[in-house]
């Protein structure tokens, strides 16, 4: 695992979510302190998600290792390694610690840990919440296995540990609300092997408390998603129900396909509400084949057992095992499919599969256990043949995953890989376009931003495009800025970052509409999510205010730019303007 993920220590931050979670988060960027911890617990709206434990982990990494991205990446790798160990522990526990199955459990845990679908969760700093949530969910299940036996006094601390891990998981990521259903899945796996009367009343009582915690977590998650900090209130379901169901169904089929054929794996899968999902036909066909295969397997086994005289007991045991594995997969995946929560278009991402994908090694472990229990040389050959096959699959997974990990080195490399697989990915087009503009290639960057806006128009993309057009500043660009920013002009609150407003204010400044220019520039400077220098906008505001008759206010702004902006180019311009105003205090200033 270290050989695969050690390269992430030299990777940069991705501009997708990483800044808002780390160096731009006001209560994380300064490291661990009581004030920051308190804010992490009380601020439920930051980045539209409440995850105080995850935020505290970022604080600890900054305090211990500094603000660089490399330390955050290596912390992710360490947590992933811990999760692989916990999964191995869970596999051995569910296999009743049979010594002949430990090697098989190790190979299955390695397959899960090295699979290319794990890369997004590990190599992306913003996915820390997935890793920590899984850590505490697995810890809670292991504590539950001890507590459910109710032997001696040790079960009481184990039950307390179950609740503690469940609470920490919910505070790492709200999707941990699936925990009660994972407990049910574990109970379904263990039911056929019960040697005494099932602790039904105990399990039912604890599940009732678990469901109450899940309901509270879900309500808090809905509030966080619909009331993001610095933005207007959002609708929980922005896409039609029929499309959300279709997109979720396709997503499940593609998840299953890439579990066995890991091709086309990249950051951020595109989904445009109302359009046919990318590779939708493939996803539906794979899901239909999977359902048919499981049904056929069930029918064949039932027929075989009935002929051998095993009868209804074998039927029920297999039904419980298959139901338990299906419950693990769909219950842990359900909160991220966009049907009952989220915003629909975010229904598919490899990081969402981090916990649900454990259903595959758990199911394979139980199948191996059944093969081994049947005895005979034929069963032993099957077991060892499957173990050798698993070792080969682990090696192939490592080989395929290595270049996927390397693609996360920078924002540009990650989204360039995405565009190689999906040329119409609107988010990748926007990010690569913005990166091209930042590198000075404004022509190519603006073309990519226009393509992104054509695929799916979004306020954030409008702001990036308008800002790039403003930087280029051709005569024809000012009219396009007004067209792109039409919605922002009527509702400035839509531009939380202030990019579109600054571009619009500049366009009005060029057109000599001083009042409108001053209004838009002032909104831009005060934008709640603005995290880049406002010195340019302040200098432009000074021009607009001077020409609009507010000369005293304009002089104060010019003096601030000259003395405190920290930008030598702007300070030089401010000095020149102030010198001109000494001789012509009522003269017009043109941008």
C-alpha cells in the first residue's frame, strides 16, 4: 500500500473542495486551538456539511506538520492503511477466526485497499471525511461483535464503544447514518451460525437508539446542505425525481462494472440534470446482468440443495447471507445516490464507494468459508485456486491504480485525465479552463470555460468566465461579460466569490457608467466567499467613485492601494493617479 500511495506526499492541493476544507477555512487554517474546535462543532453550515471530527483532523495535521499539502496526503494514506487493517479484522471475525481463512482474508483486504476505486478517497485531501467515517464505522461494528455476545462484564464497555464510534462516524461525515443497517447486515451474516437463542430483544433495543441518532444526523445534514454558509438557501432536490432515480440506477451499474473492470476511473463523474447519464446504457445493462446472475445463482443453489436433501434450512441461510451483503452495499451507498438526499447530479463518485465496496470482500470471504466447510479435495482445490486468483487480481489492481494515483498530483493533471475519458465533463472543463487562464493562456482557457457553460450553466462557471474575459479586456469581451453576468446583475448575492461582480463592474467602468460600476465593485469587495486579493477591485472602485463625484472617498481608497495593498504594480498606478489629481483634482479618470 505504501508503494502505491507514497507518491501523494509530493502532491498539491486540488482546487475542488481542498481550499475550503483546509487553508481557506477560517477555523482550520491556524491549526488546533480551543476556539477552532468550538467553531468546528458549532458551525454546521461551512461548506454545506457538518464534520467537526474531520475538521479537527485537518487542524491536527496543520499543527503537527505545517500547512503544506504533502502532510495532509500522507495522513490520508495512514488512515487508509488503518481501515485496511480494520477490514481484515472484521473479515477474520465474521469468518469465526478460522486459521485457514486468514490468508484469504488478507488477500481480500489487500484487494479492497489497492483497488483503483479507492484512489479518489485516499489521494484527494477533501475525501478525509470518507476515510474517518469508515474508520469509526468499522470500529463500531467490531465493538458490536463483542457486545452482542453479552459474556462477562466486557460487553458493557464494548457497547459504549459502539455508541462512541457511531457518534464519531456521524461527526466525520453524516453518511454514517447508515450504521444501523450495517449492524443488521452483520446480524444477517451471523444468524445462520447462531449456537444459542438470538439476542433479538437486545438487538432490537439498540437498533432503536441507533435509528434515533441516524434520524438526527440526517436532519442536520439536510439543514447543512440547504443552508450553506455564504450562499442563499438551496433546494434539496434540484433535479426531477425520475431523473434522480435513473441516474442512481446507472451509477450502481457503473460502480459494479468498475469493481471488476477498472477502466475509465477518474476524478468527478459528470451528471447533467435532465440529460441521459454518461455511459447510461452500460450501467443499466451491467445492473440487469448482476441482478440476473444473482437470481440465477440463487435458483441453481436452491435446486442443488433440494436434490441433496438440505431443504429449507440451506435456503434460509443463503437468503440471509445474500440479503446481508446486499443490505451492506445499498444501505451504505443509499445516502449518496441522490434520491433521498444530496442534489441528484452528485450521485456518483469513487469516494462514495469506499465503505459500500467492502461488501465484495465480505461476500467473497463467506463464499470461501462455505467452500472450505464442505470438505473434500475438490473444495480445497477450489479454495486455493481462488486464493491464487485473488493474489493475481491484487497485483493487477496495483498496476492499474498507480497511474490513477499519479493523476492527482495537481488540479490540472487530475482534470486533464477526466477530460481524456469524458470530454464534456462540465466541471473538468471549468477547472482546466481556469488553470489555463491562471497560467496566462487566456484564449484556450476562455474557450474551455465557454464549453463548460454550454454543457451546464452554473454561477461559479459564469464568474470564472467573466473574470477571464475581464483579464483579457478586448473590446468585444465587455459585451460578453454583460451577457454572462445578466443573472448576477439582477441578484448580486448569486456571486459569493465576487468574480462575476468585479468583471461586471469593470465592464461598466469601461462604459463610463460610474454609479453601476461602483455598486458592482463594492458588492464584489464585500462578497462573503471572496478569498483572493481585492486590491484590483478597490483601485477600480476609486476610479468609479472619483468620476461619480465622491472624490474624498476615492482619494482614501487610492491612498490605501498605495500604502497597504502589497501590490507594487497597483501601488505605482495609485501614486501616478494621485500625482495627476494634485494638478487636476476634478479631472476624469479612465480605466
